[in-house]
């Protein structure tokens, strides 16, 4: 039986693939695992039934037989462990790819989320302009360090891995901010990932949901 994931019934990203179901869809596409999607409204996310799956009342979730998972990183890790293609076989290379998964979610994503949430929720507030340089500086620090490490390589550590998949979904959140534009190597890295057929299929699938809901 195919796994079932949850996604926004009406994503606030308007089909830009920025919600966290995108990384799960992409991982499933990379390994060739077909999947079902259950769309949930903001209200339904807070229902007891959904909270059985996700204690924080969010998407994405993942159900496969009697396994239910939440947290996009844990879901991508599970998919990567169950299939060939997202984690190297060599034990050390595999451990390093997992380190990049954690780095994406624990080190790079937090300042990016803080920056984008401030723009989303506080940009009309009197303190926003004073706070913005500090938020931007924290993002720039991570971007320059990441660009330095990536250098001229295609991927963070050898072959494309779940570490790259998560890192790219994190960097994509900067989209309209222009903050990535000072880092051509990171821009090219994101574009390289977005050109992958599995990414394209995942993106098209989530966009189709948005298009159908807005029709
Ligand atoms: N740490 C969890 C994970 O990685 O799975 C975080 C899950 C999470 O934040 N889920 C969000 C959610 O369900 C959707 S992805 N929010 C509803 C709620 O909390 O009530 C976050 C997101 C939302 C919108 C955009 N956007 O519009 O661009 C981008 C990302």
C-alpha cells in the first residue's frame, strides 16, 4: 500500500512549493515511491483526529501501514532509509549526509525562518526596520559559510543526498527576499536541484493542488 502524506488544502505559499510537504513529496519522487495525499484545512489540522498523527496540529504527516510519522526531517530520513537513492551506502558518507540533514534543519533553517516570519508578521511594526539588519546578518552568516563549503561542487558531499534535498528546500524559502542573490554558487545549487526530474514532479503535484483549489 502506498504511503499517505498530508498537505495544506489551501497553501498560503500559493503553489510556490514552500510548505514542508514539498520536501516529503520530493523525497518520495526521488526514490520512485508512489504516494497518496490527504489535504487538510487549517481547522482540520487542529482537530483531535489530526493531532493523533501530529501533536502540534501541523502538516506534513506520513502514514504507511501502522506507522504514523510527523516532522518533515524525520519523514525524509525514514524514506531515505527505506529506499536506495537518498543516502550513500558507505557508512561514513552516510553519516556525513545525515549531518547535512541536521545542518539544514538545525543550523540553516532557523535564521531563515526567523527572517521570513518577521517579514510576514512584523514588517508593519515600528521595530521591524531596527530588527531587520540583525535578522539579515544572521542569514548572511550561514549563507556565506555554506557557499564557502560548497565551493564549486555540485552537491554538499559527493552524490546528491537527503542532505541536499533538505538544504535546498530551506534555501528556497529565501526566494523573493533577494538574499540569495549575493551567492551565485548557492543560486546555481538550488537551480541544479530544481532541475531534477523528481523535484519537477513534486513541484507540479503541489502546484496542481493549489490550481485546483483556486479554480
Ligand atoms: N518542524 C515541522 C516540520 O518540519 O515538519 C514544522 C511543520 C510546519 O511548520 N508546518 C506548517 C504548518 O502546518 C506548514 S509548513 N502550519 C500550520 C500551523 O502551524 O497551524 C510552513 C510554511 C507555511 C507557509 C509557507 N509559505 O506560505 O510560504 C511556508 C512554510
